[in-house]
């Protein structure tokens, strides 16, 4: 109870610093009061389809959700894939839907139902790499980074010169302007054809900032959109990169986990958040969360990570300045790791 009281006081200290995207193209009021729900279509239901998820959107709306972030809905590469179903982030075609989830019409129905209920739909976008059977590999090999032998490579850790281990994807070359134009056109495709409302950009810190400048200008010329970055001010690009997005996040649950496991005091947590707010200023809104697809799959379930403190810390993500995030299953206390490369 003492920790709960201290955390409550901490939220009061920072509440005046609620950050809003200064030039958001989605209403600031929606961002300020909204909750975002990350949907894992494959694992959300027994069927693992767009239609099964669409049926539950009214229930999700009643949770106070204003934004639904759909994990990648593109077809998944089968070449060099991992596990029986492969990774959502090994995209084989930027302009198609994964037949595992349903048809284009099914997807359009999902977006239309969300809009009918006043909810925005944002797509998880993977601009840094593609799967190994993407059409670009065959038709435009110049779109990719290559090793000294002229072979297309998976992403390399430039500090060590070794692979990150993401062997199921091929790394894109942002020095190639034609590739950049193709990427922009693919993003525009989803807005123009399906009326989606924005993107969550995977590993935004790994893409040149100049790409975002021209891309976001082009996308926002089509309609109001919401842009979420997987990055923070301590990643490459820092505050300048963060400011290009309406919202951002990265490892925000780490410190809540330390509190739950008794490895950090509330005073230390207060110091951390004060530092974040001072460095971040008012550039965009920060996501607060206890779980995401990465956290659940690779770190553990909410019960594993936070134990009895789970519900209290989840409440904390709602009252601390920023936008609360719920991940698939949290709304009913799912106590299971949703596997990344196979159906749970």
C-alpha cells in the first residue's frame, strides 16, 4: 500500500507535464484521452482472423480504446522463416494482406467497423527489412544492403560487424532513392485503398530521418494520420527523431518491472521519470505499458514479470502522463506467452 501511495503522488508531481503532439494531425483531445490497443490478430482468437477480431471491436471500444495498433497484416515470408508460421515482421509483400488472416474485404470490414465506432486503425509498418521471398529481392536486388561478396545480408550490428541473428529478413539500403519511393508508395497504398489512420513504425531509430521528413509530408497530404515510433530519446536520432512522430515508446516497462521485483525504490523511479520528462520536453506523447508483443513473447507474462503488483502497475500506466497501451489478452488477464512464430 505504501508503494501504491508513493506512485500516486509521483503521478501528481508530473501530471502538469502531460505531453501532447504539438502538430498532431489527429485531434489532440483524442490523443490526450485515448487508450491504444495492440492487436495480435493471429493470437487474438481461436480463428486468428480479421473477422473474428472485428466482431469484438465493440467490446474493445468499451474499454476506452481510441486507437487500435494492428501488428503487421502483410503476408509472411516462407524463405528462411522461423518456426512453423514465421514472423509477422518478415514481410513478403507490402501491398497485400496475409491470407492467414482473411481477405482484403475482410480487412476493409475491420477498418470500417472501427471507424463506425470512432476508433482509429494504425498498421505496424516494417521499413527496415523484408522477408527473403519479397518481390524486391528478385526484381530489385539493388534495394538491399550487401556484404563484400555482393550477397544480400540480414541486418548487421555495425558496432560488432556481426549479424543480430534476424536471419529471416534481408536488410534494406536507404541510400537507394528508388527503394525509398517504393516504400512511400506502399505506405500510401494502405491509406488510399483502405482508409487506415496511420502507422506504428518498427525500429524507427534504424531508418534515416530524412526518409521520415518526406514520407510523413506525403502521407499527411492524404488525410489526418497518427504516427507511433518504436524509439525513444536515448536511441539514435534522439529528440529530433522523436519529434517527427505523434507518439513514441521503447523500454518503458523495464522500470515498472524493477519496482515489482523489489530492485528499485519509488524514489529511484521518480528520478527516472523526471529525467525522461526533462529530456523529452513536449515533443510528443509517451506510451505507458506493462506489456507489448515483444514483452509478452520474450520477457514473460504480466504475472511472471510483476506478480501481485500487476494490476496496480497497470493502473499506474493509466494515471501517469502519456497514453496507456493494452496488449492482446491483458483485458481479461491472459496468463500465457503468445508465441512469436507459431499459434498459441
